[in-house]
C-alpha cells in the first residue's frame, strides 16, 4: 500500500474534510445511507449475530478462557468498525487462529489475555499511524496457506477431546495427539453420540447451502429455498440450541451424560481499564513488566497475524464485490477495537472469514450491519447466560471443527507444484513449524521466503555461450549479493582457463548497480587487463551506463549491441577501438600499504 | 563461492588425492618447494615477526587482557595456516577489530576470552564444513567500510588515554570520550612526550616507506633503499624497543615518569584444555552455561567477523598477486586455529591486514613464512618477557593508532555519493551503530542493506506511457513482495479511472514468477474482465510463459511484441483475437463459502 500514489495525502491538506473522510470512512457512506440499506443491514446483522454467539463461546474454549470471554470480545468490533472500517463485509471478533495464538501466548489466563489485547491494539494502532501495512507484502501466499492449514489441523484436532468427552489432555500438539488416542477408552458415550450427531447435522446443512448456490434445483420454490438458506446459514446457532435442549432435558432428569459448559459469569462485562498486574494461585503478584516479558515474541506475532488475517479476508471480499480497501485504515480499526476491547475484558480479535462470508452473502450494504450483530451479542450476555449453562461442549467442538475444516486446502500443494515448485519450501516450513509452536510457523515461513528471494539475487542465472569470445547473459539484475558469484563465474570460465578468454557481458536486464558491484567490476577489469583479454559490457541501460561512467572504471568498454561487441572481440583485439567508446586508462594507483 | 562450479567435489571422489589436496593445500605447494622460496619465506617470516610481537602486546591491551595473551594468540595461526591456508600472504593472529569485539563480549576476563576462542573456532569449523562461506555475499562494501571506519575510530581513540597516561576511563565509547577530555588535567608529562615522539617517528617511517614505493628517488643507492625499507618495515619493533630502553634508563635511576607494562607471566603458555567454568572475584563459580549465555550474540558476530575480516584481506591480496582463494577453506583454517589456540590460552584471532601487507611486500612465496613468525613469537615468550616489563604503554598506544589510522577512509563516502547514493544509508547505519556497541553496527548494516534489497523488490519501477491503451513496463523482475504494489498501480491507473483503461504489461525483464504473483494476476485478470477492458502480457520470456500457461489463467492474452499488443488494443477490442493466442475462459468457480 504505497499511499503516495493514491494522492490521499498528496492532494489535500492534513486537516481537510477529505483527510477526515479517509480516517473516518463512515463520513463517506453515512450521508448516502438509504432505508433499503437499513433493511439489508438489519437482516445481515441478525444473521451474523446468530453465527457469532455460538462461535464466540466455542473460540473462548480454544483460547482456554471461560466461555463468556468469547462474547466479551465479540461486540466491540461491530461498533468501532462501523466508524473506521473500509470494507462493508468484514466482521471483527474472536477467530479460531487468534484464539489459538492467544492461548499459546497467555496459556488461558483471563487477566493476561485482556492485557494482551490492550498491548496488541496499541501496537497495531501505532503500526497504522506509521503506515506499516506494507509489511504484509513480505508474507507470500505459500506462507499464509501453510499457516492456515496447520492452524486448522491444530484447532480441529484440539476439539476431538471435547467430542470424546475426555479430560486432562495436554495442549502441546504432539502430546495432545498422543494422549487423545491414549485416553480413548475413557471416552463418554453421551458426548461422542451428541458430538457426532452435531457434526453430521452441520455437514449436511453446509452441503445444502453450497448446493443452493448453483441453479441445479429449479424445482424448489422461492420460499422453500429461502427457508433452507436461513436454516443452513444459522446452522451453528440451531445445532447448539438443539444440543442444549437435549442436554437440559437429561440434566433435568438427573442424568449427567454430557460434558456441559457449566456455571458462567452472568451479565455484561464491567467497563474498566485492563489489569496491569496479576495474582497467581499461590497469592504472588506478577508485575506488569513480568507479564509483558512473558508475552515475549507474541507481542510481535499477534498484532501482525491479526492484521494479516483481517486484510486477507478484506481483500478477498473487496475483490469479489469490487471495491478497494486501505490496509493501514483496516489496521487502525483492528487496533482501536483491541484497545477499547481490553476495557470490556476482551481478548485479541481480528476479522473472521466465516462470519464475513455470511455477512457478504446476506447482502450487507454498509459496515452498519456490525452494530446489529453487536447488539445481539450484548443481549445474549445480558439475558441468555443462564441458558449457556447447558451448552454441551461436544456441540461447540462440532461448530469449531466445521468452521476450520475448509481451511485445510490440499489443492494448493498441487497448484504450487504445477506453477512454482520452490514455493513448496516456505509452505512446508510454515506448515511443519506451526505444529511445534504456532507463531514460529509464520516467522519461519517469512524468513525462508526472504532467504529464497535473497538467494535468487545472490545467484543470478548467467547464460554462457561461445562465439569466439564468451557471451554471458545476465538473466536478472545485479546487486551486491551477486558480485562474488559473478566474479567466480568470470574467473572459472574466462580468466583461469588457458588461454584466457574475452567476455561480452550482456547487461540488458540490469537496472540498478550499486557500489559493491562497481568495486568488483573494477577488480575484474584489472584482471582481464592483466591477462590481455577484454571484458566488454553490452546493452547497458542508460542509468546503469551513467553510473559506470561516474565510477571512472579503468579500461571500461561498452557497446550498444551484443553483435557489435562480439564482432569487436573477434576482430583485431586491442587495435580497432573505433567501434567502442573507451574510457582512457588512468595511471594505476596502488593502495597496498593501507 | 558456489563450489558446484569449481568441480572440486564434482569431478573427484570424496576420498581422492585431489580432495585431500583441497582440504590440505600444503600438499599442492610443498612438493614444488624450492630453496629460493625458503630464503624469501625466512626473510618475510622474520620481518612479520618483528611487527607481530609489538602489535600482539598492544592488541592484548585493546582486548583488556594482560599483554602476554597477545603473544599466546599470535603463534598458533602460523603453524595451522601453513597446512590449511589457501593464500600465501595471509597472516593469522590478534587484530585490532577482533580484540575490540572480544573486549566487548567478555569484558577483559582471560578465562572467558580463551573459552570464547574455542567456541568461536568450533562455530567457524562447522560453518566451513557446511560450506557457509557464501553468507559473506550478503555483506556489502558499504557495511564493511562503515564498520572498519567506526572500529578504527573506537580503537584509535581508546588509546588516547594511554598516550595521556590517565587512569580510570570507562570503556563505553561516549563515556570514554567524555572522561578522556575531562581528565586531561591529570595527564602525565612523561607519557605525553614519549607517546607523541613515538607517534611522530612511526608516521615519518610510514611516509618514508610509502615514498620508497615510487621511483621518484633515483639518487638512492640500492643498499640505502634496502636499509630504509628494513627500518621502515620494522618500525613498530624499533620504536617499542627504543621507548623501552628510555623507560628502563629512567626507571633504573628511580624516576617513574612513564606508565609501563609492569609484571607479566613469563614463559610459554601451558598446553591444556580451555577452562569450562570461571571463578569471579568473590569466589563464586560461574558455570559453562552461564558464561555462554553471557556471550549472547557475540557467538554469532565474532566467528562471522573473523571470517569477514580474513576473507576481505585474502581476496585483496589474491587479486593483487593473481591467485584465487577458497573462502570455506580459509574459514576452516581460522576455525582450527581458534580451536587449537584455546588450548594455549589464545583469544579469538583472524587475518591481520597490516601484517599480511608486510608479508606480501617482503616477497613471501608460500604460507611457510608463518612458521618463522610463530617461532619468533615463541622465542619472545620464552626469553624476552622480563624485558617487556619496561615497555611504556604510550609506545604501544602509538603503534595501535598508526595501525588503525589508515582504516578511516573518508574518500569512500565521496565515491558512494557519486556512484550509488542509497549505499550511504547502510554505511551510515553501520558506522553510527558501531559506536553504540561495536557488533551491533555490522548486524544493523547487514539488516538495512537486506531491507533495501527487499524493498527494491517490493517496489519495482513501472514506467507508464499512454498509447491509447496504457503501456506499463516493468524495469525488473516480479516476485511476491511486488504483487500488492503492481495491483495497486493497475487499480489506480487503469481500473478505477473512468472509463477503465486496457493495459499492456511489458514483462521483458521478468525471469521468474511465483505462486503469489500468479494468484494476484488471476485476480487482476478477473477485474479487467469485469470492466470489459483487457490486460495483455507482452514479451514474456519462454519460462515465464510456460508458468502462466500451466497456471491456467482465465482470459490470459499475450503477444510477442509491445507493438502487436498495442495495435490489438487500439483495433477492434473483443473482436479481432487472431493476433493473440488466447486461453479459453473457463466457467468461474466460486469459493466464497469456505
């Protein structure tokens, strides 16, 4: 997002109305708001709300927090994003990946999760003000795909223990896999039956919805289609409600066959500053500094991942619905939401893919739909908490598994293999490292793809052909990491063979040349001179030629075309210079005794 | 240093004699050794020895260690390098920069310095076996220059207090500057006079030597020239001996007017494994783990800097004397020297620029000269230590200042300004950060130049011209960090203007295309299609075209020349496709409900 080209800041003063509109996008759409929009926004907000409540409860489970924290985190985004967001579709709130990251950083301690939200928000807001959204350019698709696949597997498998109703399984992925299988004999029949039923129902409804999308069912009447659509869209809420009713009935008769959510704190969260210290079990007070130190690298990864996830979603829907988003403004919206969220006991949030898709498909017209969603969440907090007592954990697990399953996209591996095999390396590194510690995956993947980029720079392809003189064609630019390699090729192919060969270097693709390259070229020219052979540069871009001339290289020769250069080499070496423009050879200064 | 091209491993089995010769370069030159070589090697070894002894004493001072540690570190290199080195000129031993780095990591504690040498050697040996010498490619000249300039200033200024004979000056650079000036009134007259005299003498001798290099003195007889050359070359030893005699005379009469070296441990160092724990002043034992933890980032920086310094020197003299070195083999030689050195109480060493220059100029023929130098150091340790008692610290300070002064090369700033201004940024970052903490400079500089490289990738130059359709010429390759920028330019220039414009993208300089770029292109093609304008690729390289075809992009159009593409755009849009090869547009799959 190089803003310099959009003219956003260029053409207007820093305090003009258009600048204000850029910072508060609501000013752009609110004046044109229509009653028709309100109808659509209301419907979309309601529909998304019905998905948000069960998902928020379930994701709190992933974050290792009491379920009400999911709802605490789910309402601030709708209000803030209405004012600050640049996409009509994006829905902010707790997500599976952020919950997993939050768990891996704070280990399920509510006070710290809330403090993390504050710090994460502050970092994101500062990044937005410094316009650091461009950092996302360095995260390639293979890294994103590798990360989401691994996160989906981690999150999905993490819920298997809830479907089985087993306790005391550790959270580290490999131990979790081991203990989940080890403890299968302890599985509770009630949970297994209910969990599998919920899963089956959710999968059927999901497929019903996707088959609705095509026009292959012309026999359905419009009303029937709408009903199916509504049921399928609210499937999460319906399944959880149904499961809770079943659980309630059994509990009412005194049969404790399901693992249920149990007692939760009722009512709205208090509005208060996030805690800056924490008291652990044995009464020791952990100071702010110690808590922050405990967050460690999480303070870099969580804000960045929040940005990444949200922007990836916003861009996908912007492209589909044909509008543009502003990455830095989106970052600001997430940052402010996290800051304000920390005052109402929220943990870090970001854009949710599933709920954004529901929002878009329901036909939301403006970000105002988020306000309706938030109101529903608040109403649930205020009045429905006693009912949440009976929600079976297995039903929430089913909701999560169905939400993350589509993120495992194995087709992408085939595509990468077909298109650019080297991209499989950052993908694999990200995927595998994510199982070790989820945030390491993204760091490792970005590092590997950066190294591959730099390595490609350090080892440019040089096509060598023999035309009397050697013709070396550089297939890409020439920057400092490539100097050593270029020199190595020149020495092994031309200078250290017997007799030494002249070289024509085709610099057609070189657009920038730096001081290190110049120094190496100076040395190479000296070596060619010593052996009485020539190094001729051909097809130099004007800007590069200018630099070579400014560098005052001794014995620099260049031609406009490769043919001209080869002709010269094949002709009278060292006699017929009128075809080339030559820089006079200056007296050789010796710098040996420095 | 991509070894794959040298055929070193390719054309020979892993245990053949040529492989053995590659690992033990002595096998290449020893069979051809001649008596004439021996004469030259003896002379060079002696001459270098006369420089090594005073410099080793002085550099130990820089490292904050007792002076004998300088000599302990100065003899192992000569023996090892004779067997393992690939350059006839390079002289391994303590250097100013390594001493400074060593001080900044271990703070002048001998036991830890020796342990650091062991670890540093192990890391270098492993790097050599993994053939990691190519890492040096990522250190650009501006970074090297910035670092050496800053190190020279730090080291040189650090000796001013010894010239002034003042005590109790802290070692942190800025505090050092402040306290050195603050304490000027405490300066000792004897030290100042002697220090300035030594400095003057050394500078005069240095200029005498450099004027000898030119042929502007035809009146000198050959013998006189030789005498001047010998005196000038051994100036360090002569000045230190003279100063010591002066100090001895005054001390003998009971006048303590000079700060002298004082009592040192006599004799050869014991051969024993380096200490793996340390006992500090109050008797507490510091464990191996704690010591290593204390080294921190130094364990990465010191081995790397040792490699960097030595290779830079080896390459400079290889180029001058027309032979090739092998970076990985050099790294192995330094690593083994550091490992073995730690058994004789040495601190980390590397190649010394000044002594290598003396070695080369004296006409050394093989690395065997190093053995003679080492013998001289050993003899000094065995017999001369009592005499070292009287060496005035001011004279050693003068030796150091004269050794590092030529490293401050301000011309390089002018050259960078002329050739490639952006290189001044890593130079300045390296230079300034080095004053904060010397190893941060090199890390900061490498990071900044890496970021600049990546940034250049992320923001390729796109030349836009209007020919009816927009012609966009990419000035360099197209890799994943550039996708967002390309998309931004396409949107602002062609898609979001009214009416939308068709674009011809000149991909002539694009040699590799990755999965992320393909994904973005797929999206862009969809956007162009939606707006009923075209995106035509022109002048694709065959490999890139193959990838685009493999990716099965909907609506992909491409032409061989820009003119063809523009003609098509200007002609009948959407009717006359026979000039282009078009991929059939497939049915659009929707992936929205994932």
